[in-house]
């Protein structure tokens, strides 16, 4: 049996390890963090599955990967060893009266990204009151995006760790390794994300990896109930609110071209929480559980890439940007299919027919 090393135990690395075992490989997973995933970008995420909403700004490839992953997530959550929160109630876009032009811009971008189709359902104030009673009277109109969903990111990471250990993956948590340390394996898949920046950028100047900073708040608001993620259109502080179980809410807004992982500033915290309060005053009484910072691994074209190095029998997976939960199942699946070809003796393809994701071939580094 071929023995494959997976370097990096974040979301994509855990999916890749799971997929490789299903293809008959023995797998060892190495990660510098714990099984809870605190070191992973996925740990600081809202875990929204929103290819429709993201199509306003995301690339066509990312949107396609997101749509493909929606079906995969349904299968995945049904097979995990321990249950996770998984909701598909769509998402709601709202705006204050003075920001109505932003709703027109949003719909125009959405129509353009979906070949002239308008996939939204316009909700009146009465519709909002019927479907989200606690937002009654606060917004005159909204846009409902059907078919979108969300997960509990931290539950998913723990459940994936449970599943991997249950199926026999050799999980080496809190161990720091480089590719050079793992040369005794039949193949290596590097899924370290931002942690693999040095090696990735040494491979090629053409597609350099950088970190994009995001700040996310988690609050406990027992007086607030929402049935789906809500996005607030705002000229300065666009906001998303992802309601999890037991009145826990994950709130995000910022996307900064910075590789600093310093704690959030007072200013950014005030902006984030002020926008949240504007959605519903009851959030003013919420408990702030944390304001966390994460660096999303990003390439200049904002698409993921899969690279392979024949001489060193190495596959590198990176560049999932802010779309990790939305696209990881599809990207990891493509990496697993490439590994089967490379390490299992099959024919080598230049791209993945199932997802349309290109492979980038490089000299060994």
C-alpha cells in the first residue's frame, strides 16, 4: 500500500487525507496545530456556503467550485463520525433606506455573474417579518437567495479529526515539518495554506501567495434569533451575520490587504460591532466571545491552484482565499484525483475534468 503524507491539517488538508484513504492509500497527516484546528484559517471563518452571493465578486471558477461543493457537503455531513450544524435556509440581503442604490448595484452584478438571470427573490417588509420576525419593521425590502447554506466551522474541524482518527489516518498534531522532512513517503500533498507561503513563492514568481487579513467577531445574543445568514449592504461597513446554534453569531466585515496577524484594533472592532447593532439593537446586549483575526491564503487571480513537482513527488494545494468552506470539498477532491494518477500509476492529466481546475506543472524545488 502506498503511504502518502499530507502536510497541513486545516480544512483542505483534512478533506484531502480523508479522500486519499478512500482511494486505498495509507495516510499520515502532519499539522503544527491541535486537532481543534486553532492554527487553521478555517478556525476563523463564518463557514457560509454562498456561491450565489459570492458570485457578485468571486471569479467564475470559484463560483463553479462552490456550487459543486454544495452537493458534496450534504454527503460529507452525513458521513462524519460526529454530527455538525449544517443549515440550508438560503441567505437574506438587506439594506437601510439611504443605501438603496447599493441593492441595485448588487442585483446588477449578480445578474451579470449569472448570465443575465436574476436568481433572487425580492422580499417586502411583510415577507421579512414573516421569515425573520426579529427583523420586522427594520427593513423595507430585502433579497432572498435560495439554496445557500452554512456550517459550524469549529464543529466541522473537530468532527473531521474524529473521522480521520476513526478510519486509521496517522494524525500527528502539534508537529512542525517541512516538505524535506517527509521524503520517505511515496508522495506528499502540501495543504498548509499561508503556512506554505515560503515554499510556494520560491517555486514561481508568476503566481505569488500572500495573506489577506480578515477580522471576525463571535457574539452570544440570547435575545436574538435569525433563521439564516443575513448580509447588510453598506457603503463603508458591509456586514454578514451567520447565526449558529444556541444563539451564537459569527459576524464579519473586514478584508484588509495586510499580512499582519496582530489583534484587531479598537477602531475596527467598533466599526464591526456598530454595524451589527444597526441590524438589530438587541445585539447591543450581546456578549462578545471573541474578535479573531485570520490570514487567508490568496493568489493574484483569486483562484485556487494545484501544483505538482514530478521529481519530488509533491502536490501543492493553495490559494483558497476567503472561500475555504465554500470550495474545499471540490478542491480537495481534485487534489485526491491527481494524487491517484501521480502516486497510483494512472494517466496524468493537466486539469481536473470534474471541476475545471487547472494543474500547474513545475520543476522540483
